[in-house]
């Protein structure tokens, strides 16, 4: 399965271009063929402010519980699905499926993923302002400094706010952050 995120352009053409001309992806996908194609928008602006109503809980993509950095949402969606199951079970035991009772779903989801989503939203804003070529340079710098190895020690990479806190323990991260700050400032002056 191959996914592609794009804000503009024809997704089908962009996917074909990725598969045929991207330096790394084209080598891996040169013998691949498309068996099924599906395109759908994924909201990167953070979860719904209210993912509940009387007798209703929205979960996963339907509640925009996806990573603002990548659009991936399996782990965040599953985390919130677990919360939804707990709240739904409690609601059935109490025979109360009112929005007032189900509000705890929103609170618990915010406790479970809120810090990471807020961090990723901030990262997304920064990334959106930096040209792709500069991002490639930053990724190469991270690799040269061994930050990819530091990330390998992170237990749960999908919770990127907490992963970032782990990486910040490495003094090498300060070099990358300094470079990123300069790139960000030069892109926005």
C-alpha cells in the first residue's frame, strides 16, 4: 500500500510521478502496479472540537484524530477508539447516552492525545513554511548527526510530541534546531 499527501494538484498524477520519477520511491516501486486506487481528503487541522453528541461518538478519521504532520491516524484513532469503548460501556451501564455524559469522551481523548496533537500542529505550521529542498537538507543533517538512531530508541513514534521530548535530550538536537530556526526565519523574512 502506498500513500501520498498533497494539498494541491491531481493526486493520481502526483502518485504516478512519485512512482516513476522520485529518486528513492521509483526504485522501490518500479515493478509495482496499481490494483486499486482510492483518494480522500484527510483534515490536518487537529481533532474535532466536539466529537460527541446524544448517542454518538466520532472516532478516527471521522473525528480528524490524525497526525497533523503526516496524516497518519491508525495509532491515534485506536487510542481514541479505546476511550470511546470505555465511555460507551459506562454510558450503557448508566443508561445515559446524553451528550452531557458522553462529553467525558472528548476530555479523555484530549488527555490521551492532546499534547502530541498540539505539538504536531505547531510542527506542521513550521514545515509548511519551509521549501522541500531545505527540509531534505535538515533530514540529511539529522542523519549525519545520528538523530535517526536516537529516534530508534523512542518507544512510540506516533506520539510525536513525546518523541520530540525524547530527542531533545540529545545535545545534537540543538544543532538541528538552530539550523531549522535559521531556515525558518530566512523563509519568512
